[in-house]
């Protein structure tokens, strides 16, 4: 069995779901209008990912191969519903701002992809580590995206005003097009560094 | 009249891809060629309309009478997954030509969040059966329109000389961003 720390690092850096694998794009673009929303979404997804990975891994020998995808989806949907209730009870404001995207964690391809590619082939502990790594990688990506968009679009960081009032706010960045541009620029930056490293 | 407005709002104003970020994965993934994009668009329209009808029936005839509305998420995803499977089997038998055209895209649609998204939105907004279907057609047509236009633009960009760091995904995202700005022009056009 691979070293747990290595698995976690793999999820955050080497196979970062957002920047490297480019999956789970819908929530990435939709809820990152502020850093808090982005990180909240990231952590909710992480929670679902960890438990879904754990249970898929535990059940991997019981689930027949032919109907595995529907089984995975039911496991995932169950944990999404639980997370949704927790948010409604303890963090109602975050729940309200994430809105529709909480139930949509079910169809986040990252979770199904990890269940299929990792949890259904590895033991429970490695699967939990994979869930933590992938989840944190996703959270970091969403957090960075949220920070950049919030800073440029509203002049705040974590809801604290940092730019002077007189500084013009580029409202476009908290709206839909800003999400595409910010992610494009971040990925281009990453590509640039990678090209440089290779050269 | 209201239904037509609902339809147009779905296509232009609340475009699922460009203003609500639903269905981004297939939007970025299957948009390199106009033909495949059109195929995906047609398959999505087909499945979303059926899913809207089926999820409305399941919610209002099964979940509400049994007071288990909180299970909607699990119920909807199961409905969609089995619906996709069923459509695939039905098309294979009944319309092989259509199956050939849509075949590869059908399994992908289960994890297209636009399908689940529209079903959940219909439920949250408490649309009646007819409104749900029209909302579904509008949203799906909006998706098809966006993905075909996007594929058209990407085909033309493919041979152009772009900055090296922007190759591939970043360029596609910039394109999508510009399209999204264009669609912002429709906002406020229809108020429901």
C-alpha cells in the first residue's frame, strides 16, 4: 500500500482535480464569486468525497461489477443529502449562497471519478487519504479562484475591504464571464511555469 | 404567452451553460467539432425533456404523498440514470440510426449537471407539469445553442497562433468567457 502522505500530496499537487485533470468544472466556475463560497464548496465536496470513497472502498467486494455506477451514485447522493442537512442546520447563510450547487455535488465528476478510479480498487485507509487529497486539491483551487475574483471584482478578501473605496471595481469578475477568464488566466500561468521547467 | 417567455428565457437570458454554469463538463469536453457538439446538444434536449417529465411525476406523485421530499436528490439521480439507460436501450431497438448518432453521448449525460439541475430547479420553483417541460425544453435548447456556437468558434481558433501558455483549455475558457459576455446582453430582456 502506498504511503498515505504521498496519496494526499498526489491529490493536492500532482493530480490536482481542477488545474491538472480539469474535472468538476461546474461548481468551480459557479460558486467562486467569493473566497468564502469557494472554500465552503470545496470543504463540502471534500466531506462527501471522503465518506463516499470510504464506503465505496468498503463495499467494493460486494457491489457487482455491472451495476457499480448506479451503486456509486446512490452512495454519493446519500452523503450529499447528509451534507446538505448539516449545512442547513449549522451554516444556513453558506447554504443559501451555494443554493442549487449543493444538491449538484452528486454529479460532480470528481467524486464519481475517484470512486471508479481509486476507491473501487484500493483499501479503506488509502481511499480516505485519496479523498482528503483530492478534496483539499479541489478546495485550494476553488479558494484561489474565489480570492482572485473577489479581490478584483469587489475589492474585498474574505468579506474584509482591502482596496480603497475610490478604486474602481471590475464588477465583471464576480459575474459569470469573470469565472471563465480567471480560470483561463490561472491555468495559462500554470502552463507557463510548466513549459519553463521543461525548457 | 407565458410559456413562450419561459422558453425564450431558458434559451437566452438564463442560459444554463453561460450564466449558470450547468453542464460545463460536456460543454468543454465535446465541443471540438460542430458535428459532435450538435449530436450532444440533441441528446441533451431529448434526455432533459424526458427527465423533467419523469422527475416531476416522481416528486409530485411519490415523494410528496409519502412525505419524503428530502430524498429528492437520491430519487432524481436514480430517475435520470435509469432513464438514460432506458432511452439507450429503446433507441438501440427502435431507431438504430438515431442511436448511431447519439450513442456515445448518452451515457455521458447521466453526469451532466444540467439534467439534474433543471429537475431540482423545477422542484424549487414549484412549476406545474407543463411549465416544467417548457423550462426543460428552453434550458436544453439553450445548452444546444451554446455548445454548437462554441464548437464553431473553437474549430476556427484551432489553427490560429495563440500564446503558448494559453494552448488548449485556457483558450477555450477565454472563448467561453467572451460568449458569456455576449449572452449578458440578453439579461433583463424577459422578466418572469
